[in-house]
């Protein structure tokens, strides 16, 4: 049984203050998750799209990180003002938002 067509995982990882990698939580991920869930529900998509908070996605240096499955599209530096575009373009029309996408090069020097 296929319960959801897409899963959106948004990093909500928290690291100690001053950690060199930073963390998505300190960048506002909780607010982003809450707003993302509200907008998906308001669009009537919450039966086919599941928005989840996640632990570390190992991309905190890239701003608030998220990944959409099953496509495995990674986004970085996601802000509240990007939510509508991600929902409309990617979640509804299956066209990832290129300006926010992370690619292999973004992860080359990760530790």
C-alpha cells in the first residue's frame, strides 16, 4: 500500500552553541516545518504528501536543509518565503526548484 506519494524531510537538528557546522534548528527549522505543514494541509495535499521533521541531514552548513522523496531532491538554505514555490513547482508540478537544489558538488568537502 502506497500511503503517501511524496515525503518531505526537513532537518531540525540542534547542535551546541558555537559548533562550527551550525545547525538547522538555530536557523529557524521548527518554524519552517510548522509553516510547511500548514501550507500543505491548506492546499489539500496532506493525504498524499507527508512533511516530517528529521534529525541531521548532514547539510547544516547549507542553511536549513531538506530532502524530498522519492525523487531524492536535496534543498539548502530554505526559507519561509520559499515554501509556496516548492509546493507549487516541485510537490504539485514535479519540477524541482533549481535555485535551492543542492548537488554532489555541495557535498564534496563535507566532513
